[in-house]
C-alpha cells in the first residue's frame, strides 16, 4: 500500500507538472510571438507612413531601392522588400527573400487594405513576414500599387521560449521529488495506525484477547481503532464468561462423577451378590438381577470415563513414562481381556519406545474393543517399527466390517457421538475398551475413543482413521519413540479407573 500511495502521488505530481509546463509554454510562446507581431506591424506601419510621405510614384528601380533602404533604417535588423508592379527592391542586396515571402502573403497584401503577417520556416529557421500596401493619403484610401514587406528573424524569440521550457522542465524534478517525500510522509501517517491495527488483529487472532490499539484523533482511523477495541472488549468478556461456564461444567461433571462413586460401589456389590444367586431366583427375578448387574457395570464405566475426561479437560493428567517393549505391552493387553484367540496380531520384537504402559493399554483396549464390537472378523493388530523418514511407531487395528462413512470418520473421536447403525450392529461407533472380559456385545460409555485419542496426544502422538482397500475400518496409533517430558505420576488419581481409563 505504501508503494501504491507513493506511485500515485508521484504520478499526480508529474501529470500536474507536465500539464502546467505545457500550458506555461503555450501561453509564454503565444505572448512572445504576439508581442513581436504587434511590434513588427506597428513599426512597419509607422515607418512606411513616414518615408512614403516624400516618395514619388511611379518609382524607378533606384528610387524604389532608396525607399526600401530608408524604411529599413528605422526598423533595425529587419529586411525590407519593396515591390511596385514589376520592380522589386531589397534593403539587403545579399538577402534571399524569395523563399521567405510566400505567394499567399503577397496575394493577401495585394487584395487587402491593411497589414498582413505570416510566420514561415526558411532553411529550418523561423521568420515573421509582415506585408502591407501603401495607400494614397486622400480620403478614398486607394492603393498606390506599392507594397512593402518586412522580414523579422524569430530565432531570439524561439530561444527565449525554449529556455523557458527548459527551466520549467528542470523544475519538474524537484516537484516530483517533493511529491515522493510528501507521499512517504503521508503514507507513514496513514499506514502507521493501520499497521498497529493489523498487528493487534493478528495478536487477537492468535489468542491474545488483551490486545488493544491506541486511539488518537477523531478521524476514520480513530473510529476504526475505537471499534476494534470495543469488539476486543466484548470478545474478551464473552471468552471469560464462556471459560467460567466451561470450568463450572467441568467441575460439575467431576463433582457428580466423584459423588457417584460411593453409591455405585455399594450398588455394584449388591448387583454382584444378586448375579451370583441369580440361578436360585425365579426366571423373571434372575433376568432382572442380571440386567441390574450389567447396567450397574456400564454406569460404573461411564462414571470412570467421565472422571478421566474431566482430568484431561483440567490438564491434570500426567504420564508415568518409561522405556517399554510395545509388542509385550500389546500382547499383555489382549491377553488380559481374553482377546488373544479373536485377534490376529503381528507384533515384531524389539520395537521399544518411552510410553506410559497403562495408558497404552487403555488405547489398545479401546481400539480393539471398538473393532470387535462394530466390525467383522478377522480383526488384525499390526505393529510397525519406526522408519527412517519420521522415526515414529505405528500400531494399526483393522477389521473387515462395512467401514465408516466419511462423515463418521470426521466425528468418530467426538464424545458420545452416535454413528449410523448401517456401520455397526450397535448404536455407537465408540466404545469403552475396559469391559471386563471384553464382551463384544455390550455397549461402551461413548467416551472410549475420545479417551484413546487424548492418551495418544498425551504421548505426543495421534490416532488416524481410514478405510481398508478390501473394506473395513482402520485405526492407526502413531507414537514418537521418545515421549514428551511429562514425568509426574498420577497413580493416586487413577483409583477405580479400570482398563478404560
């Protein structure tokens, strides 16, 4: 914008200077020529009137030459040509006048009763030729047949106007330079507030809601800065209110989850006792006892998942990381849940990384549980050693089910997201992997995949979702070999967390 402003100023100044130069040259040239023409006509008229008073007609060649010489004496350096019928006399015998007195001027002088003039170019030089007929002094103003022409050299006038043009042209350079300096000054004055406003806008977009700009003056830029500050104030107030509401909501979820743990523990014990004695109860009572036990377990898992999510939201989760063999960790997770016979595992030895083993177990449990519940067998778990290109470990969990539609892939890690039932045999594509024994027909809390992604991010990694070439969903856990430094142990926060975390 600065360049455009300077260029605009310079172009306007240059155009103005050129226009002013052209007008000044035209007016000056016209004035100089007009003054010269008027002087030449008046001088010739006065001199001819003075000399013709004692001139006898008809003249001979000698008297006509004397007449031309006498007229020329009073006109300075002008060349005088006198004509009478076939006689012609020139004040300067060596001057060539044929090319300077045109036939048009001669005809105009012969036909008129006053002075006539014409500017001509002869041999590349400018001349002014003034001609007039000599009339008798009686009342009818009859022409005597005597014609007088005066040739005036205009080179001095040409040089004067050229010098004036050069002076004006030379003055254009300082004008353009001054315009450029003024443009830079104006650009700095106008663009400095704009730059400050742009910097404040970028800071605001980057999350600095306290960014403001100083308001100076009462022009449009000041109004814009004032509006920006008002907008930033409103945004900061809204953000503070939203943060306060979000903090209250998180605290509410954490408090409710914590308060539910004690009654749920009692309900779980009662449900366990009822399930153990279900075979001794009537059929309807036995079914009710088993249903209560299943729903109580599901509610317990939901409460534990809510508490874990609240820890992630509060930033209170830390890693207890150490170097581990990932193949052993994955095998232990599958064996713990009885999935060894239901899952095909390709786990090469020697793939080691710095991880929190318990949280890796949570991720594996959720991904495999999701594949078993919502996909078709066989379910495969493939561990890939870090390559030379990025140095990251990959754990791929794939099934042979119908796969996920594109809209479900974008939201599969959302909390409590429910996908189309066409993908699964149940109502949720996400599930908790912490189900005791890994029952494939049970329902998860709806938070399992979100918890798995949060645990992956805690390690500095991520989880990607895709589609197999032959059909089926593929979830890929990507982890760095070295986990970010988050060494504080949070085991005292994990009570009752279970495999699902």
